[in-house]
């Protein structure tokens, strides 16, 4: 990596390099306990991480002290996921130490990139929601805002994905097996979290009903802190993660009974709470464990927030002036009922005062338009696991519905639709409804998403609370996704713009617009892209034994495998292209490498079948000499942050092809645009805003809009009509259904084809197929003119400044949290 900010220049003199070398050896000996003559690269990574952590820690303490002295209002970001990836390079580049450490290690005969490769990726998330949370933490620190993250310290990530005979196979992701050098264990920060038990009603001296929650099964939440350094010489914020620990009460009771085995079983059962990210919720046990996880981290976080508040303030009425809490989706929404419980039962506040405080503190970010993806929990489970919280939710609901009834008398359907309790098919608690009623702001994450949210799934609430709903389009941090991931392009941008100020002010990329017409700049831009593609090809050759042509068009779709994201539409185009090449072998085909990556949920059979189909198509094509290197399909296993940082700088064509009206925002689309890829996509999520920022002529837009799709469905969508009307579509589907790609099991992929033809094609794959193929033909034509492609790619980079997470955080700070940057 060549690009580093100005602070690095002062640290690369021989004296500083010598001091770093001494620090590294000392850490190796005294912290890692290794002799320098007998070490593994992993030992040097841990020594290096401890030296870097030492430097960050001083700034961390200064930041915390500054917040305390200024009595700054703080925002707490509650999320079940924080997909932070590797920390070393990000910390070095953000703090300006990259070049100095590179030189120090080089003097010692080592390579910084190889040492950094020893770091295990923090497996604290799954997809876009967790990566967004990580980007937001980076931006909060970089903008010097008092912002803190709260989550769970999972012992194992969601899973490590391996491809065995073309199938996804899940393996434990034991990311902590060597320890985590970045964290600080806080055994003194322990909070009791209660489950099950019974309620006893009492009356206080004012005659108010109060409740005691007794005979509970308790778990202790222990804190682990990870410092989050901002860019430059300023703020370091904190991410606090909770690990489950058994209570001494459990252990001593069984020990006193002489039942050692039972004591150990209870300890293990208690600590399972933080073992695995998102346990499989297809079973009763899995669902219960997941709800327990949600309450576990929420309860510990709120207790911690109130302890910090109490050290500086005594009047709980001031709480909303000092504390803002953002709910990242509905997973932490139980926090609303938990804060009410604390205010009512522990502090004796009256209901109206407690609820007024709660609503002013909380805000909710919605991440999905799919009704089936909105989290609900069976009332029976809630009643058994969290009896007091269910009671509070019922009380919130009753008061809310009474008010709705006063405003709209006689509208029973409205009451049924907005109730926090879904009465259809067994009572369930609607967590999104709780989040809306208990928050003062509800935001979508892209312009279209926010509009559809208010006109579809939450239209009744938008009518009830018209001032509560706003839009804040997602963003990604340019520090990791351009400055760190793509040093070649980052260096070129810095040279072209005259300095690296764009790293913290991404709108400065607009200065590249005139350079799109500069032949020399385009040439250097194309060289940077080719170098990234060659590097990726080398990595995939080394790991998977694949031979990729860097001169071919790299066509990439990397995201969670889900039917609405339509990886199947991508594969239908691959099969169509395969057939065309075989039918016209002498035509001048643009060589193309199609790359897919992403994980399917373990219980999601159709998504796993899509992965198998991709691998089976790739196997057949690899054996067909007729292709002669003109088409290759690759599935990259175990897609994560590190893989994304390798892939995204190499992308020519960004596949963003979800069914219009289903993708809330997307962030891979932003990252690829920022790195000079052109988008092929529907008018869905943030694609619309990307088109506005970079110019619609610089994307390949296809497919039905959300409105057109709604009209098609209203008239009656008939997938068979598309099948019969399009011979290429029919041929591709028939090949998949008949076993052309799975001769050993001809019916293997029949469920996929049946879902389209017999199951109603829920995601309009067939309706958009012809337009998608036509858009891919336009891609070929433009890519054939390298200069024209490069010009549009430069304009994509130049227009990507809006999609910095710094802009998103400024909007949250001003529109929702009311927090300010600290000096």
C-alpha cells in the first residue's frame, strides 16, 4: 500500500523506525512470551497488534475523558451484528502509522501485508446490516462524534462456508481460537440479566402498581471493549461487546448439593448465549436462544448506559438530553420494553413520564420491505421467557390503541393492522410495531425504500405519525473501501486532486469529473484496474486453482444468497450466453468472467440450491472446449470483509439486480461504484440515488420498476407467458430442469424451475429476463470500447462522494440524535 496520510511522513525517520523495532521485539518477548529466534508470523502479528493498540489506547482514553469533561450527549448504536473485519491495516491507515511500521518490519526482514494476513477476521456479523454498523462506527470516530456501539461477543461467527462437491457446507468459524489482541476484557463490568421467573404485584406508597420479577434464571453479561480509531489524529470511540458468563449462584447451589456435573452443565448452558451468531431459528430451541440473545445484550447495554448516565446526572428526566439510542433493525427493539421496566419497576416513575422519556431516547432503522422478514415472536414464548416485558408491551399497546380509537372511531381494521400483537394464526408480538410506537424517529435507508416503507408495510403508522418517518440513505466508509482496499486507485486520486483530503471529505471526488476526458488519466486509471484484476486472479489461482484472464470483463455479484437478490437471474444469463457462444463460435465475443460470492442461511434450501447450480454450471462450462476462454463462472467461497476487499477493487460490472421494491438500500453497490465499477441494476434501493449522482447514462438500468411490477401483479402475472414467448429463456430453463448441468441427478434443480413456473415467480425473474439480457448486450458493446468504458468508470468514482457513511452519520446526528462533534 502506497497511500498514507501526512502524519505518516513524520514517523518514518530512522529514530522512529528504530523505536518501533525495539517496541515490536519487546512486545514479542514480554507480551507474547516468544524468543525472536523462534517465532511464527502469527507471533509477530500479535506483537505488532499490541504495539498499535498501545498507540490507540492513549487517544482512546483522551477521547473518553473529553466526552466526560464536556458532558457531551452520546449516541449508543445497538446492533446484533458488527462486521468489522480485520483491524490492523485499518488502524494503521487511520492513525497514520502504516508506512512507519512497514519500514520497521522490512528492516527486520518481514513483510507487513504477510504479517497482517495472520489476523483472524472478527466474525461478528453476516451481511450488509453488520457491515453498515461497522462503517457507522468508523464515521462516528472520524467525525469526532461521541458514539458507542453495543453488541455480542460471539465465540463463533455465523459459519465458515466451504464448497464441497458444489454444495455449501457450514463449518464453525472459531475466530477467537488464537485470542483477539484488540480487545480489553472487563471482568469488573458485569451485569445480571434475568429470564423466566414469575411476577409479584405490589403497591407503592402512592398507590401505584409495581412489579417484582422473582425466581428468575440469571446470566451475567461481561464486557469486552474494542477501541475504534477515527481517521487522523483525533477520536477513538468504543465498541462494547457482551459475553455470557454463569452466575456464581447457579454454580454454588449445585456444588453445595455435591452435584459437580450439574453445576458444569448449568455453567455451559448459561454461556451458550454468546456462543454463536444467530442460532438456527427453524427449531423451537433455536428461536428461544435467538430471543434470549437479543434481550441479553439489550439488557446489559441499557444497564451500562444508565450507570454511565448516573455518574454525571441524577435526574432521569434529563436522560433524553444526554442519551440517544439507535436500534439497528428490530433485533434490539426489546430495549423499549426493557427501559420501561427499569424506569417503572426500579426507579418508580409514573407511566406517562417513563414512556415520554423512552420515546425521546429511541430511534429505529428499518432494513426490510419484506413482510415475512419483519420480526415477530410468539406470545407464549415471550410470556415464558420475559413475562414482565410482555406485560409492558400489552400496556403500551392498549394505550396506543386507545389513542388510535379516539382519533379514528369505528375503524376496527386499522386497530387490527397497527396493533403490537398480531392475532392472526396465533398471537405474536410484532417487533417492528413496538419499535415504531416506542421511537421518536423511524428511518429507511434509501429514498425509494423510505417512500415504499411509508406507502406499503407501515402506511398506517405514517398516517398516525407523519413527522416520525424520515429517510437517511446508507453510506460506506471510504477509509476501508477505497483508501485501504484499493491503494493503487487511492494513490492516483490523491495525486490528481493534489492531496488526500478526499479520504475524510469524499465529495471532493467531484474534482475527477474533468479528468474523465483526459486520455492520460484514463490510461492510468485503466492500469490501476487491470493491476487489481491481476492481483485477484493470482489470489484465486493460489486458493482455488482457477485460471482467470484479467483482460476479460469481471462481472461480479457478491451478497447474501437470497431469492429476491436474484442470483438465479444472473445464472440464467450465464446459461444464455453459454448457448449463444456455442451456437456462434466464430463471433467476436467479449471475454467475460462471472464471479459470485455469498452465504446462504443454513436452513434456506432454495438459496443453497442456487449455490449448487452455480457450481454445476461452472463445472460443465470448464469442461467445454467450445468456450475457449470466452466465458468463465466462478463461485468464491466464504465471502467476508477480507474477500470483499480483494474483490471490489477488481470489479468491472457490479450486479445489483434485486426485484424492484425489495432491496432496502444495498452497500456493495456503493463500494463497487466508489472503486470504478459500472452498475447493471434495477431501479431498486440505492441504485436510484447512484444513478442520480453519477448520471443514469453511466449505469445499465433494466427491468420493471416497483410501480410497474405492482401493476403487473394486479393484472395477474403469468410466468408461463414469458416462458413460451422467449425461446432463449425457455431453452435455458429446460436445460436446468432436465439435468443438463446435473446429469448424475437430472431432477436436482427442478425445484428452482418450479418456483418460477409453477410457484408464481415471486421475484419476477422471468418478467425481467429479456430486459436484463438486452442490458448485458449493451455492457458488451461499451466494454469493447475501452476508452468509453474508462470514461464512464471515472465518472462513477467522481459521483460516489454522496455515499460516504460520513454523510449518513451527519444526517443521523442532525435529524435524529442531536449530537455534536467534539473538539
